[in-house]
């Protein structure tokens, strides 16, 4: 059975838009993470580049409100464009949407470790589903961190099984690997061994994994946009 996935014109548009959204959101998220953690070892070396990008983004305040939405929407567009089977696409879409909605309600996210404001229209939508989401997360303290770990793992599966291989997908695959490690370390510190929250080297490694994730997502998004004409 031929498992290779090639895109027609519509598929190329959806795929490229997905790459573009991942690229734009990752630039903002990487910049914000670097500036918020510029006192940590090694991370301060990236501060000059982050300052330059932050100055460029300063005139676009709406970016912070839509960065999280753009990231999730971009990843969902990609998974529906590059994957043929339905099961992984449906499961991963559901996990990504749940992680986004829960993080927008609670203000914390296992895949985006910074506070992001929400646009007014989204706040109204969230108020209508917050009760149901809170009931679900109250069932077990492991639901949210479990979903946060599952999302990058399923993304890795998606990118690892993509045929034919592309450099853009390979970059996203590496990024999903580091995101999995970051989410796993965050879950261990927040749920299982809370004393790790005060260990500087542990926090530094965790944040470094998040930053590396979005740097690879930037590369993957850029290569993906440049490869618009490829099937």
C-alpha cells in the first residue's frame, strides 16, 4: 500500500498556511520565552536577537493574543494536510484543541509556558465551555499534564511517519521531540516531585527545551513556506 501523501493545489495552500502560522507564532513564542528568562545561564546569549524581534513585534500588539491560536491552528492544518489516516488526525486534533482550551481557561499551558492574553471573542466562547472543561480536569490531576505530554508525542508520530520526508517536517519532528521532553519535565516538577521547581538547573533545562522547540518550529515553518510548490 502506498502511504506517501502528495498535495494538490488546495492541499498545498492548507499546508503552506499551516507552516506560516507555525512560523509566525513560534517567532513570537521563542522571543517571549527568551526575554522572560534572559537571566538564566546560556539563554542570555540569545537576548540581543530576541530584543530585535521584540522591537519589530512591538507595533503589532494583537500578535500576543493570537499566537496560541495560530500555533494550534497551524499544527492542525498541517496534520490534516500531510496525514492520510483518520485515527491519528482525529485524536491529535482533539488533544490539541483540549490543551488549548484548558490552557486558555486556566492561564497555564504544558506546551506554551507563558501567559498569553485572549481576544475578547474567545473569552466569550471559553465562558460557555469552562464548566465542562473544569469538570473534566477535576476527575484527575493527571489529565492536563497527560494531555500536555500526549500532544507532542502524537506530533512526533505524525512527523516521523510522514512520507515522503521533507526538511521542514524533519525540523518539526525535532521540535516535537524537545517539546515532549519539556512537557515531561514540567509535569514531573509540577505533579510528582514539586521540590524540583526550586532547582535552578532543572528549570533552566526545561525552559531551554521549550526555547529549542520553537526555534526548530521556526526553521520548519520557514522551510515549509519556501517549499510551497512541492507536492
